[in-house]
C-alpha cells in the first residue's frame, strides 16, 4: 500500500488532488498536513472525512518535530508538497510569509524525508534510499519569469522569477534540486501553468471574476488586460502529478500545461457572456507591479516521455467551473468572510 504525505491538501489543488487519488487508487493511505491559513478550508474535504484511507493533521510544514512524528507514525513513501503561499498579489503586499513557508517549509520537509528514507540515517555521506520513495515538489511556470510574444517555457530554461511569490517558488525548486544532487534524494519537480476549477479561493482571476459577475460587482482587470496565461483545468493537473509519481524519472523536472493561452480580458469576457451579463462590469485598474506579460508551457516532455495528456478543453473546463461556483455560493461566502475582506480592502479599495 502506498503511504502519501500531501501537504496543503485543504487548498485548491491539494484538495482536488486528494479527491482524485482516493477515487483512482484503492490501495492508498493519505495524510493531509495543512496549516489552515485563509486559503485552507476543511469543509472542502468533508465528503471524505470518514474514508479510513484518509487522515487530516493541522500543522505547519516548517515544524520539524511534527514532521518527524508523522514520518515515524505513517511511514510515508511519497511526499507531494502543495503547501505554499500561492497568491502573487499578496506576495507583493506581504512577502515575508512566502519565504518562510515556500522556502524554509520545503527545506524542512526535505530534511525530514531524507533522514527517514535514508537506509543509514546517521551517515551524512550515505546517498542510498529505501526503494520506492519519492519527494514531489509542486512548482509553477512562474519560476521561468515572463515571455515575449513568442516562445514557450521549456524545462532547461534559466529561472528568472519576477515576484516575491515566484522567487520563493524558484528558491524552493533549487533547494529540492540540491537535495537530489548532493544527497541523492529521489525527487521530481513539476511546473504547471495557471489552474482553474472547483474550490479555488476567489482572489485568483477566474473565481474572483465569476463571483463578482454573479453579484453584478465590478470586474477589476489589471492594466490593459492583454497579459496572457496558459490555463489548465485542475483535474488535468492532478492526473499529471499522479503520472509523475508513477512514471517520473528520478531527478527530472516536468512542465505541465494544456496549450490554452488566453489574454485575461478574453477570459473575463467569456465569464461575462456565460453568466449573461454585460461588459460594462469590466473596470481597468492599476496594473500589478512587475506583472509578467505572457506564460506558455511547452508540455512535450511529459506528453512524449510519460504519456500524459490533458482531457479537458478550456471550454468544457470553464463550463464546469462556472456551474460549480453558481451551485456552491455558500462555499464562496464562507471562505470570503473575515480576514479576506481586510486584505481585499487593502489591495483594491485604497488604490
Ligand atoms: P492554495 O493557496 O489554494 O492552497 C495552499 C494550501 O497550503 C492551503 O490549504 C494552506 O492552508 C496551506 N498552507 C499554507 N502554508 C502552509 C504551511 N506553512 N504549512 C502547511 N500548510 C500550509 O494554493 P493552490 O492554488 O492550491 O496551489 C498549490 C500549489 O500548487 C502551490 O505550491 C502553488 O505554488 C502550486 N501551483 C499553483 C497553481 C495555480 O494556478 N493555483 C499553478 C501551478 C502551481
Ligand atoms: O502560472 C501559475 C500561477 O498561476 C501559480 O503559480 C499561482 O499560484 C497562481 O496564483 C497563478 O498566478 P497568476 O498571478 O497568474 O494568477 P492570478 O489568478 O492572480 O492572475 C491571473 C492573471 O489575471 C494575471 O495576469 C493577473 C490578472 N488579474 C488577476 C486578478 C486577481 C487581473 O487582471 N485582475 C484580478 O483581479
């Protein structure tokens, strides 16, 4: 039986991944370690709270004592590290927590995994690990920086992150790579493009626009709205990570994307039209500082070498996502009460 430590599993992609894995694999045990920040919501996971294959632990990935105890108790063979501060705008306002969770937290996980998986834990030069173990770091295409009007991100590109968020994720990638090069720790790094789907916190473009549009509120488009993102439905990201866990070559990095490049303004207009509203809701606001202009993922490596392909088109994924937010307004209301409103006021109302 596989024993997985999933960090950040109460967030958007982590929760979708846990649902995906429990549905796909019978013989599996999952421990979800999540600090339950503003972005983590246990109610999302209530449908599986009685599944004997699943446990939740509230805690911080920086807490080495807790990590050590969990490795002792559950004998993990796989770590999938989703836990992160994930929102670029927040990282511009308050970068400190991004460095602590995204970099120091990742290193704490690596440190404890290395100790528990090493066949000679007290030998600092030993690079031999129990068979079948893997540390998978969930990274992002933002580590590559920004593209001009042509070209795509490939795995060999230099890292040129532009925001405190992407710099913290790039730093984490480098420390994960260093644990592989120096200590031989079995790792993979995945770098995915922008995700959308159910349970995404409505601070990110697509859920924010759906939420505001449903309530006839203004839709804040940064700058000219011609920035391009490469969209992937979250279930396709989940299947890609599952593929990398099963087939990824030790030490390799895999880009994940579905070839869905869209300017932001087009995405916003798609939502307006699907909800039968009017383009007059659009409000062009001050641009994000250091705003990356274009992302585009070359997914040749994962498709040709590991046989992964995305199943959702942008149209089918968006229809399902809009439908989900329309039918789950209570979830959005719950997660956007309290602290989120303070942040929202700081970001938009004072600018
Ligand atoms: P999210 O913000 O929705 O969820 C993050 C989760 O991590 C939350 O449940 C939060 O409580 C938890 N967390 C935060 N700090 C923690 C800590 N110190 N210890 C334990 N748990 C902690 O994020 P997401 O959008 O689901 O992204 C998940 C991962 O995927 C991140 O690593 C992100 O960089 C990466 N990623 C996201 C996207 C995207 O489009 N959302 C694309 C590519 C990669
Ligand atoms: O590319 C992967 C990354 O995608 C992930 O690593 C990040 O965790 C995730 O947050 C996302 O980052 P982005 O900055 O691309 O996503 P966001 O949804 O914040 O913004 C998408 C685009 O929309 C971006 O160009 C900024 C713009 N935008 C965003 C918001 C929230 C607006 O124009 N208005 C908005 O209100």
